[in-house]
């Protein structure tokens, strides 16, 4: 909390929630990359089809969505008490709970915990929260080597790249690009490596096995935390996450405070929603759950870092708080016509696509991410796809109303509203517009900022008379 | 039935044919159409661009203008979507205005909704001898949920050869000021929409929104494709006599 009692936003200078460029500028570069467009189009179309087929098998899908939405709304309404309940139960089960107000604090806590073990290397389970706070950079700065073990995150890490999708971080890469990255950056890789997917997977497997067996500290995120039992859950498809969660001596989990569910039985809803909406699977392949420390089995030291980093500020916004219901399935990315064409990097945040366009600006404050709420045509495909029914278009409109507006645009909008509230003035403006259009060439060379329109589209020829002129003359 | 026409500012100014066709169609079906002259714009452009404060007088004007009427029609899924899903929100703290806006919204229909749900007609007696493909605009589809109503109306048009648009439910890329603020992304979306329209071999692309048609038609015209965009109302208003 700041001195005024307003919840703090995610701090600047750390983590990955803000881009270097505005969305339109970054998107223009991405759109020019035809290989990227082909990779994305192929990948999103494939996932969309697969997900759509398995969702259609469930007669109660809409009821499940409503249940998921209601459970999340309930959780958010009682977040403080549920978090305390979680802390109590994790502590009782032998874990240690740390509270991190922001990215800097979370990075410091994790770095100190690793230092205390004396280890110089950690293995990582795929985690959005640690990407959000830039944990890898913080660890590296402290002389600790983080190794990503999710295949796609490993591709991103070895390629010195950034994730571009919540679930499939290397969605922007195809297999021949992945082969090149492995040949260049993977230690002891077979120089005869082909781009056959099983061959690529086997190469990663060989490299990771060695790392799993020789690393004593793991860092994970969490998909769910159950307040009533103190249980943490990670869902993944490869089994590499489970290696990290079971083999090391120390496990450190960084979790956004909104990942909570009240009861064990609530997972029944989310474990049906998540795999079908995300990867198009009926059941998640590897679901790992752990409660504190089990003597003689798995990590003997467990730390849970509860991360705020702007979430309390999001919770304070009546419309925007729905964004905290997100279960990181990526369904909204996969159906978004904007994401499909620009890819994730254009959003400048680890949370791309429609959910990123409403989550990132709220975590940072809209003024720090003013172009993201506009990175949508408001087509509404995301709302229909969301397994917990987040009304993303309404949040986008809500955030646009909070965004700082360019001065000229604001003046034009005010003048337009003034005119449209005066029918006589409005009718003369219609006639003036018609004359201006007749004077100019048809639909070409409009002045900025309207030149964005005329670069690729003609404007219609002006009608001989407006509708209201015709109506009056009937 | 006495029906008030909300022409929408775009159709009034740039695409009067869509609003005229709505009048002529409803009169042909035996209804009385009135045009309350105090109407201007629903305020959607302001609302969706982040100017709710500027939109408030427009919402107030719209409510005041249309509240005397029992049934209101607009040849636009998007503008009806704004009336139905945004006006009460913009009214905000003004609970009286919000209630009046909700009441007006409950009596406001997009053209295909009016024809099928209110007037109970699927065959309007139209004649339009062309190969036509239909683009379901996002707000008709996902805000109003008009479903296949426009297609049911089109299937009953004499002489009309209706061809299915591939990936029809994908946005055309218009999105109001999105098309200007994110012109490159908008154009990339439009390129795919145009490719699908051309793949159908249709000579006319129709939809229930003049705005999306302005965008698609602007692209088709720039590329000299020869494919025309025609508002759904104009097709339904066409007869063998016209």
C-alpha cells in the first residue's frame, strides 16, 4: 500500500509487463514477417480446431463456464481471508510462506532462498509469474543459472528470445528454426540433428535428464492453490514439471495471489475447463499436487512466495477485476484475429493477446500501457472462448475510458460530440463533409491520422443526398 | 405496426441507401415508418474509443428521442449492440437515465431481429438475381446473437444464389477507430476477409452493418475486384419491379 492507501501497481524497471514500443509500432514489424504469420496461422488454427472438437463433446460446457466464473468471483470477494487460510495450512504442512508486494521483493526473496542453499543452478517449471517478474534475470545477476525445463520455454531461453504465447511460448518458431537454435545453443547436441519433431524432443530430453538429476533447487509457479488444504497444483503436458517438483531437495513456488481456489472440490470444475480450453485435451496429462513437505518423499524444504505486483490494484476496480479470474488457458489468444496476425511479442508483455490487453495495463497502470486496450477490434471472440467467461471486450472499453488520450484526438472527439448533440449543426456538417469529399480525390490520401485508412481502403463516393434530406423531400 | 427508424449516423451520412431500403421494405410489408428528426448518433464511436463523458449527451439525446416509440429498428447490429449493452453503462450514476436507456434498448431491434422475431416474416418477397455471400458482423453475431436470421431471410430471396463465406465468423478488421489506430493489423485482417470473399466467386458481399461493409468494400474497391458490397436491407428491399 502507498501512503494514500491506494494499492501499488507493478513497479517499472523490472519484469516483463511493458513493451519498448507501442502496440501499433511493434505490430507493424511483426506483420511484415511472413514466416511468423505462417507459423502463427498454422498453430492457432490447429489448436482452435482441436479445442473446439473436445469442447463440443461436453453437454454441460456452458454450465461449467458459469461454475468456473462463479467460483472465481467468490474467491476474489474473499481473497484476504482465503489467503490467510492458505498460509495457515501450508505452514501447518511444513512449508514456509513469503509475501511479496511486487516483482523486486519476490525476486529478492527467491534469490536469497537459493543463496541460502549454496546452489548455483536452479531448474524451472514453466511459470508465467516468474516470467512476469523477470526472475531469470534477477537470478543470473546473482550468479545463479536458471534452466527452463518446459520444452518451449527451453527453446525460448536457448534462443535468447522472449515467450510469445502463454501456453506455447515458442509458438512463433517452426521446427527448422528450433533445430537451428538447438544446434547453436544446446550443450553437447548431436551435430547431425534433424528437424523431425521426435528427434528434436529427444535432444531436449537428453540435455534435460542430466540437469534434472544434478540440480538440487527447483522454482515453479502454480496453476491453483487450495485454501482449505494448503495444496498447490501444477498442470503440464510433458512430465518435466513433475521432475522439477519431485527430484530436488528444495522447491520454491512463486504464485500470483489470484491463483487461489477455496476448496479441493473446486478443482473438479477447473480441471475440466483448463485442458479442453487450452491444449484441446480431455484430461490434463500431468497434474502434480503437493501439500507442504512429506518427510522422506520429494523436496524436504518448500517455500511459497505469494505475489501481488499490482493485483490488489486490479481487484479494486469493479469492472477490471474479472481479469484476475484468468486461468491462463490461452483460448482467447488462439481465437483472436489480432493475435493471430501480430503474434505475442507486439504486446510487449508476458501476457499477450486479449487477456494481456486487459491484464498488463491494469497491473502496470493504464498510463504505462496506453496502447494495449486499443489492440482489439472488439470482435468478442475472446469472450465466447473464455472458459471462465471473462468479458474481455467490456474491460477493454472500460480501460480505454481510463487511458490517456492524444490531445488532438480528444479535441476532435469533443467537437464531434458537440455537433452530434445539435441536429441542425449536424445536418450542416454532413453537407460540408460531402463538399469536402467531392473536392478531394475519391478515398485516397486522407490526412493523418486518417491516412491509415486510405493506405489500403477506398472511401465510398459521397451520396447525392443524406438520408435525412431524402426523408424530408419525400 | 408503427416503427421508429434509427438510421444511424453512418447510414444517414454515407450510406443512405441502407436506411432508405429499410423504410421501403417495412412500408412494403404494410408498416408505418417514422423518422424522429432529433436523432443523430448512438455514441458508440465515443464509447469504444474511451470517451464516455463525451458520449453521455448523445446517449441522453438518443433515449429522449426514441422513448416515445414502442418499436425501434436500426439497419446495424453494431449500433443496436451499443444501445443494448452500453447505454445504461454510460448513464452510470444517473439511475433514472440508465433505467430509461434500458427500456429503450428493450424495444430496439436490428433489422433481421425485427423482421423475424417481431414481425414474424422470413420471406419478405424480395428478388435479387445475384451470387451473394454473407459476412456475419461481429456485433450481430456475438453481441446481439442474431444467429442465422439474416441467412434465413436471404434464403427466401428469389433469384439469389447464396454462397457460404469461408471462416465467416472471423472479424473483418474494421473495429471502428481500430481501423485507424491499428491500421496495419486491421488491413491484415481485411486481406484475409477479402481473400475469402473472392474465393466464393460471389459478385455481392452483404452484411447487416454499413460500417463493416464500408471497410470490406473499401478494400475490394482499392483492389479493383469488381465485387460490390450491398447492405442486407437493400437486398431485402429489392423486388422484380425495382
